[in-house]
């Protein structure tokens, strides 16, 4: 609404707004004069102005009411229309058990949902705010206070660049991001950054890098860069998941994600080891061995090493000198020797560093994983860390590699990279991996790329997100922030920085005592609860009732088989996480 004379300014403005936005002009303006001693005089002037403009304001009122009615009609119909046209991922459309969620927006960790509350007896729909307890598939990284910073950076890059070609070119956002990553998650090991579109493609790139490096070192390539006949396998882990592209699926063991019903071409190219896990069980941190390791465990020995006093002890490097470490190492060496004796040539090792996500939120015993990395390095097998989910502060440290105390040869990162705004991924590599692709011919180069490689908008968002995560003035969990529990700790090397522990371990221990609960895992921004269930696994429905109850309490959760999990942002406050845990505890007790 604007006031003006006959200059036609409203027509000029109308050209610069969308067609649905109506510009209204009030021809007669209210004169801005100071009220005199006779207040009635001003009242008469105001009355005259209101009468003169009443027709315009009536049109405005009707226009707004019409727009609102159209909007609510659209919202009311969206769920049905979506079911008619969408093919949702990881969804059985014959049984969309929790209904269709209509999302009208988000701000920070909060989703704005449009919900039918007829069942509550209110007989209407309304907007409800809900905490995004799945971090929108593990991507979200900032709270409301930092969201505008990301949006400004995205708008600036969109206006300046849009998208530009990347091979043999450079633009500031990609260069700044690369330098930041090499000084961050790639600190002291990586020298090169390769851009791709998402986590799965980052893994595909990593596999190509690792297998080429092994082939060069093992003299498996002829002078023309062509491979001699070979059948390389990768060392992988049971319950692993590296994405939905074919190469990424083939380095994971058979599962519901890559079975014949999903991928008829699937042929496992891995030699899969079953790692031990750690979690809080019945109030105490405990290492849980696989059935095979349990059978091999010397009778009555090392049992005390399976019980740990704290999460810090789980990650303590001092555990490497204990008897359990020797037991682990012997079994790793025996397994790899067995593979060699069977003629299986192992050209790479790929693992989700520290935490397996889609496989059930399993914390791999860091001691076992460290020893596997060391043994692979001893045997000349390149190591890939899939940190698509676990990297960039998701687990409370800048990288999962920092928690392990072991760096990979190749690392894959995505999800939190852009703060949850845009798809973008990177694969970082050591210089010797990069050198394996050098040669006189282009055919020896890494022939892999995407149309939107290193898109400037995503790169600029990533630079801003990395700034936010490490900003002690805006991230309440970063060391040095006034409200951080680590505020008094010396920051030292950036690689030693850890976020505030978001989840109360006393509450976690209490939850683990519930007879319905098998284990609990509080780590970084992730809190996971595995329910006791006969049908354990991805297809289980054991957590559905818990998820439904959480949604009714304003927490948008999503089942992961018989595992219920909550996921915060690196900037979510500890007090907010306590509220989430309180609702989870109440749900489990109910």
C-alpha cells in the first residue's frame, strides 16, 4: 500500500513484484501536521481521510482474505496431491503409516507444520512448530540465529555467479572452501579437494581414487594406463551403508538396500568384517562383540576390558596397550590373511568413521577401528573414511578422524557441509593419491565430474557454515563461548577442539535401564536408542509407536528400524537437548 498522487508510481512498482502481489495506491494522503490545541480539528482530518480511503482499504482487506483463503485451500489439498504425484524415497506407498507431513517452512531447528487437529476435538487445522529431530536427513547445521547468515551468503553468490564451469577454472567460493577444508577436516594429511554432488558420489570418487592408488603401487597398470586383468575387492564392514549409487552399494554387504529386489546388478565386491560396538547398556558403557569374536575370546579373559567407565575411556588411545587390543589385532590380521589365501585381492578399505548411520546408529569401537586402519596402512591398502554423515562436527569434533586419532588416505564429506541448505560433497585426498593420476595422457586423469561441480552458491554456503560452526561468539557449544562448558579450556590446536556434550549422560544412563531398551548412544549431536525387538533391523516396526508419540509432543522424528534417534545441530543448546530427552523419557515410560 502506498500513498501518492498521479505519477503512476504504483504501476512501476507492480512491474517489479510477482503477478500475485497487488500494489494499492491511496490517492489522498494524510497531511503530516502537528496537532494544535484543538484536538477535535485533527480528529476531523483523520475522519475525513478514513472516509476518503475506505474503498481502497476494503479492497485491500478483501484481497488479503482471498489470498489467505487460497493459501489454506492449497495447504489443505497438498497431502492428497503429493500422494498422487510423488515417488518418495525409502517409503512404501501402500502403507504410509504416519501420514503425510505438510511442511510450510523452517527456521533453525524448527519446522513449521500444517496439521489437521480434528482428532483432538478442535475440528480444524493449524500451524504447529516442531523440532526437526532427524535434522532433515542429517543435514541441518544451524539454529535460527545463524540462518540469516547462510541465506545472505547464498543470495550474494546467486546474484554474482549463478553457476559457472569448474574444470581448469577458479572462483573465489570454491577456492576459499577448499583451503578451509584442507586446514580443517583435512588438516595435516589431505592436499587435494575434489567436488561432487552428494555423499554417494563422493564415495564413488573415493573408490576410484583408492583403487587407482593401489593399482599403481602394485604395478597393475601397463604403460598406457590400462589395467591388467584384475578383480579387486575392498575391505568393508558389516551393517555399512555408503549410498545408493552402484559402486557405493557394491562395497557394502548384502542388505535390504542393495538386494536383488532393489538392484539386480548388485555383486558384492567387498570382504566384510564385523566390528565390535560400544554403547550404554543397563547404565554403563560397554563394548559389545560380534558372535564370532565372542567365540574366539579367551575364556574368562579380557571381560573387564569390555566394561568402560565413560565415553572418554571409549575413545582413550591408552586402550591400545591392553590385552583387548592384541586380541583385536590378531583377529584382523587373521581375517585379512584368510582373504589373501583365498585369492581375494584387497585394493582398498572403506568404513564409516566412528558411527554407522543407516545401519542402526552403531558406534564402532574406536580401538578396533584404529587397529584396522594401522594394519591396512602396514599392508599398503589405501583407507577411505566415509564421513558423509559423521564429519564436520556431527559427532562433536570437526571430523570423526580426530576422534579416532587416525587419518585416512581419502575422506568423503557432505550433509553438514553447506549447513543443510544445498547439496554439495567433497572428497579429500593425500598428495600421493593425487599423484597416482598424473601422466602424459588425459586418459590417465580422474575422468569423473558433474555438471554442477563446485557450484558457487553451495561453496559460499559451505564457507559460511564452517565459519558458524567455529564461531565462539555465535555457537554456544564451541570452546571459548561464554555459555560453553569448555569455555575455560585452552583451545590449542583447532584439531583438539570439541563441542559441548549436548546430551546429559545421567539421563542417557537412566533411559538405558528401561526394560524396553537394549542400548543407548549419546555422541555429539546424535542420541540413539535401540529398542528390544524380535524383528530387529531396518524393517522393524518396534520404534513406530515411540516416533508417533514424539511427533505428538512437537518433535519430528522418523523411525530407523527398531532404533529411535534424535539429532540436533552443532549449534543447538544443551538446555534444548535436555527438553528433548525429557520428552523421550516420558514417552518410553508411558
